[in-house]
């Protein structure tokens, strides 16, 4: 698989910012809550954020495989130059999922 220079730099930045030392690599089902802060007011599809982000988080050791992801909640937030995403990661609970 070819990853562009920008993609490689993104992976390194995610790796630099992720702290798996506090809780280690998650082994079971995972749920993600993502706040996406675009860099400007241009139109963009929110789902285009996901592939690179989820792969980079796997590469950083947040979870073993992105097929562990059972739930993703993503919302577009206000503009924050140069743009950022804030991700909360938790263990997926089927009980909680069915209670909603």
C-alpha cells in the first residue's frame, strides 16, 4: 500500500499525540466520539476525515484493528485554524448501545 508523504506525516502526528501508555492497546469493541474542527469555512464532507484518522489511530496502537470499531459518533464543530480533530475512545458496550 502506498501512503503519500502527507499521509505519512499525518500518521506521525497522530502517533506523536496519542498516549496509549495510560491504557494500552484496546483489545475488544471500541467506540469513538469525534469532534472535527475544520480549518476554514469551505464545504467538506465530514466522512472524508474518517479513513485516514482511523488507520492512523490503529498505526499508533489505540486498537489492534479498525474492525474493532463498533460505533462512531462524529460532529462538525466551529472553525479552528489550522483545523483539528478531538477523539474520545472508549470500550464499546452492547448494553449501552441498545439502551439508546
